[in-house]
């Protein structure tokens, strides 16, 4: 297994951990049917926008 692949698995784990943790806090929310989907959507859109922005500003390096 290459080091780059191992590092990418860590990022996948952090991503899964965030979605998994949101299921645990649902009992603490006042309006879970309204708040949880909204927070998951906003979080997903934020990460997507950041990902696209970083890919836009990062130059491609040819080896």
C-alpha cells in the first residue's frame, strides 16, 4: 500500500466520523427533523465548495 493511499484513507475516516457523530447528537437537538438535514446539507456543500476551490487554485504538477 502506498503512503499516498494510506493518507487518503485517513481523510475518508475523518469524513465518515463526521457523519457518524451527527447521528449521535440527534437526540440533543430541539427540532431534529429540521436541523439535522439542514446541517448535513450545509456541511456537505461547504466541503464541496472548499474542495473545488482548492483544486482550482492548486497548480497541476507533472512528474
